[in-house]
C-alpha cells in the first residue's frame, strides 16, 4: 500500500512538472517580450515603463510611445543589438487635459521579428485639497482679519499653488475684498483685511478659486461683541 502511495505521488509530481514545462515552452514560443506599465497613471506625476526583450537573435529598432490628448511622448527610441534587453524609463502625463484615457504603443522591428502592441491606460487627476483658516472665528467691528490658504497633495504635504481669484463677501453677498492670481509663498498664502467701524453683522465668506477651477470657501462671523 505504501508503495502505491509513493508511485501515485511521483506520477502527480511528474504530471505537474510536464505541465509547467509545457507552459514555459508556450510562453517562449508565443511571447518574446514583457512590457510593464501601470494600468492607472496619475496626471502631473512620474510614471515608469519597463521593457524586457527575450531571446533576440537579431538587431531590432525599438520604440515605445505614450499617446495622450493628441500629443506623443517618447519613452523608448533606440536600436537593440543584445540577445536579452531590459530597461526602464520614466515618463510624465500632463495635467492640462481632462482626458481620462492614454495609450502606450510598442513597436519593435528586425529582419524576422516584428512586435506591435497598443494598450490603454487610465489617467486620473491628482486630487489636491485646499484649506482656508482664519486667526479667529468671530470678529468685532474695525478688527483686522488674518487668514491663510494652504494646498496639500495626496501625501498631505503643502505644495505651491496659484489661486486665480480670492474674494470676501458680506452677509448680503456683497463683494468687499478681492485678490487675483495669487501665488503661494513657501507653499502658504497669507492675507489680511480690516473690517470697517460699522460693518454688517452676520456671517462672512472667503472664497478661493484655484487654477484648476475648483472653489473652496470658509465662513467667519462679525458680531457687535466678539470673542
């Protein structure tokens, strides 16, 4: 009984080994290259593409191109002479477009080899968060209102940003202050304004419009007797 168990185990192992070898043979016959690139790319950030060409028996011309929003970015463009080629290269996707799809095209051509592949990758916008903070939440007439604006990236680090329009409105939505095309200094924007001696009491709003088009707001109050 013990003998038959061993024979059965050996048969299963041999079958599995044969299957794996068959897979390896099929892989080498059907595919002589591997192209690594993320299926999701973040705009305005650096991506990486890696290419491995296997068992080449001739020289080939090679190009890998990123197509996005009507323009092409060359990732690889070279002549390969070695039998096995492996290299990685960085590339960047522009943030100026709202397109959500890009394409990466691989072309490799020799006397007998010809490789052509075009694959799509998703492009997502880098979501930055902008915050407005006043030095107090309640002000009295004639006081100076100081506030700061900071934009954080996806890693919660302050980054430089440009704010196309910053406005302050009173409780009746009247525009009382505004700044245009303000660039942060050392990743922080600090501004201030003075309330008049007899202001309108109630809730005021600071609105900040980023160059991306997004607007964030912050509320503070003006009372006769503030804290």
